[in-house]
C-alpha cells in the first residue's frame, strides 16, 4: 500500500518555523500562503524573536505553542536545521517539510548530516520532505506551503525544480489544466519520488501525475510505481548525454546512454516521456481530454485538412510522433466520396480542397466518416478550421480560394463553422475515437466549442501530433509491462570467455563446440574432437576482431595450426579458443547484451550485431529480463528488420529462436547482480535456428 502520507497532505495542524515579515525570506512566502486557509486547521507561526508575523502573534519556539503540531515546515539557516527537526519531533510532528538547504547537495559532510536527520525522523515514525525543497501544496485539502499558488485541477506535480514548476503552471493555464498537488522533491532524504507517485496514485482527486526528476533514486521502483499507478504518469528528465557510456568495456555498454535507459523504462512502464516543459503540457492536455474513447486501439491515423500543405506537414508530424498514416481502403474512400466534391483528396491525408468554404458542414461530415471507418484508430484535423468564426468571414485559404459572399456571407460562414463544430462533437460522442485539432485560430469560437467538449486544440502541428500519440495506446495490449527480476543466482567466478560460455550454456543458450587451449598440443587435441572448418580466437582481448585475434573458415588442422602460429606470434595471448565454424549461410548477425544501470538495474539491448554494431547503431532497449514475446517485438521494430524477413531472394530467419535466446541471456544477466555487462555478439540467426558465436562478461 505504500507509506501513509496523510500527515503530509492533510495534517490536523501546521507550524511554520522561520516565519518572517521580511519578503526576501522564504519563511515569509510560506507563511503568507499557509494563511490563505486559516480556518481549515490550526496554523502556528514560529519566529525565535517572537512578536508578530503577518499580523499574527508568533511563538518563539515549537515548545511554546503548548500543543501537538502534526506538520512542521522548517525554513531556517542551515546551522539550526537539526535542532528544529528535533524540536518538531519532540512536539509530536508526524510530517516535516525541510526548506533549508546545505545538505547532500553541498558535499560529503552535508550528506552525512542529512542521513543522520532522516534516520531520526524515521525512528520517530514521521516523514520528511526535503531538505533543500521549495515546499508542498494540496488544493484538495487547502494546504498551501509553497511560495506560489497553483490553480486547482487534476494534475499532481512532483518536481525537483521550482522554476520549471512555475513554467509548467503558466503553460497549463491556457489549456484549462490545474493541479491537485505540488511537491518540491528536494534531496529526497526520506520521502522519495516513489513514495509520492504511489500516494498520488491513490489520491482520488489526481487524474495525472507530472514528474520532473533529475535523481530517480531507485529507478526500477519508480517504474514499478508508475506502471501500477492506474493513471497517466508523464516524465520530464535531464541528463540525456552519453557520459555513462564512456567507460564501458563492451559494445553493449558503449551503446547504452542514460537516455536509452530512461526511455526503455518508460516504454515498459507505460510512462509518457517528454523532453521539454511545452511537450509535457501538450501531453497533459491530451490525457486530460474529456472526450470518450481517449485511448485508441492502435496507431492508424487519418489526417484531415482543408489545405494540401497543412495535410502534408501534419502527416509528417504524425509519423515523427510514432503514428501510422496509411492509405485508406477502397470502402473508406468510397464513403468519403459521398460527402466530398470531386477535387477532394480521399487517400490520406483527406483534403477538402476548398469545400469547407462552400459547405462548412463538410468538416463534420468528413470527420463522421473517418470516425466510423474501422481502419481508422484516430483523427488529426489540421488547417484553417476556426478561421471563419474568428475573422467573421475572412477568406478560407484552402486550395480553391475564398467565396465572393458579399457583406453578409462572412457571418453565414462563421455560423456554419460553429454548427459544424457542434456536429463534430455529436459525431464524436456517437463514434468515440481520439480526435485532435490543429488550427491557425485555436482561440476562435468554433475551436472553443471543440475544446469545451474535450477535444484538444493546438496552434502547432507538432503539438497536435504529439498529443494524439499520447492518446494512442501502444497496440491493443498497451505498454509491454515491467519484468520481474529473478532470484539472485550464485555469483559468477570465472569471467573468462569459456566461463561465460558455460554460464550461458547452462541456461540453454546454444554455442558451437569449442575448447580452450594454451599450446599447439592442445590445439591439435581440440581439432581431433570435432571436424572443421574451424575458428580460432585469441582470448583475453577486448575487441578480438579489431586486433586480428579471430581467424574464420580454417578448413583443416593444417590451416588451424598455421593460423595459431601467426596469431600467437603477433598477439602472444595467454590462451585461445578452437571452435567449430558455424554455417553462416543465410544468417543474420545480432547482438544481445545487458548493462546494469545504477538506477534502473539490468537493461537489455538487442539489435544488428557483428563488427559493425557500434557503427550502425541499430539497437533497441528494454528492462531485463526480456520475455521472448517482447524480444521479438524489439527485433521486428529495428530499422533493418526487413533483413530478418528475407530480402532479394534470401529466406527469412527464425526470429522466434533468436527471441528465445534473448530471453535466456537477459534472464541470466538479471539473476547476476555482480555482472555489470553481459553480451553475446554475434548471435547468429538462420532460417533453422539461432546460435551464439561469442560472449563476454564484465563484473562490477
């Protein structure tokens, strides 16, 4: 059920320690806000000098209040913070909000102080938000303990940045979005992002959870909490660079950045990952839309426009957002022809080609046909709609030009457009599917009719496309889901090539026959155990192929011996591996690896493998372990997935066999927390199965 945060969000009484009349001090801002609801609960202002603050008598200390205080806000200089916490616990506080800074963010000494404070708070059965935070607010309980006001609404905002929180509320206002709660995360010494997501998931007045986080703490736990929330979670985060990959010792590590890890966790947990405050606002507006059928069953999108240019741009934007814009089938096109005129385009994008100026209801009639089409999951309407009512009769700007309507024609167009808007609302109720509108006039009366009915309306085409993507489920099953971590296995002791092979072989990963040798006698003995052609590998080299440490297609023992003598003279490796050469005919080389992220745990990578892995970078990520079904989805989503299906007369390969190997490799890695990187590269997949040709592991 998670931690009980009732005392934090709905306390019986509140005290502000450090309350001040000085507008330059944060204690003044918090005191001013908390007094907005003086009758909801007892409010006490504490200032060590006593006197009055904001016209109210201030106590010199918490003890001087003479009664229990359930929630205490502490905004005092750093040197006095620990004493204020002890005073709060002594007076029975069950929740503390620490505004004071100078702890973990200040270095090791500050971190030690912070940990000691958090331990005392937990030992007392209380909870602590912060320190180094900017307060909290709960509009549903009239609890105002932050410097800014947040308009009421359904979004819970959990943020590590006060300025970004301010920007988000400013951006949300035009969309009619407000906030149920606001929490400044601070250093998360006690109450964590995970605790807050879990609590907001249980909060009935919260319909969506918006998060700005730089430090996830336990990222895997965050993903689990978000997946189980039962309501949308939208994440904005920083640190999408490549620094995490710089010290990697495998292709997997070198290809995995922090951005890849976060994106994989979000995909698996069903979290909407955004990159800017504007995009977060767009997604929140889409998810808050009141129209029925908010989540589509698929990505098949009909683009509907009144001008070819807008239609083309919108189609590109939709595809960039991950939506599909397929050509409509013959039946759908035939139905559209019954409501449009001859010059209209009906393939997708669907273009009125000026008909809207002759008959504004054609907008509604076309939307109705698109909503009714079984092959359409969602509709993106783009262009001039809204302009007739906004300008009360300006030219339409469609491909056919504007009508010569005389002095009263404009009003007729405006009225017709608003009737069309109301008709669209009616059609949407009858055939509920996601509908998003981009308009050159988003504030026009016609567009306000749509917005009032829960249809998101945007000025920018890319915003409309992103909003529609947020309203579109990832296939009928939605998000892939979070895999459970297996029980830890006995630690891997032998990290050599053959030790790693043995570990994977015990899990059912197929390899060609191989023997480790250290001299010519061992080499000849190995060659006698299985027939050629052979492969010879120099062991204990990071990238064997680059160093000339791999010899392929050695036809017989003589060729094998000659290759060994040459390789040993050049490299002097301590040992070598003699292996049976796999049949490469009609095969595709893949890579499967797992990199252990300090926040999110084991993260899997699959993609096109071999020596060009890092050059091509055609890879996909997921939290490990990866079930075979999910592994097959990842493989078929690669840019080069067509190779797996067979091209230019080549047969298709056994993707299911490759997916089964991926499941086994990622399960092994997930069961070994001591392994930092585990990789099979290449994994050869042929029409008749899959076989691992090389493997390596790096310990933490």
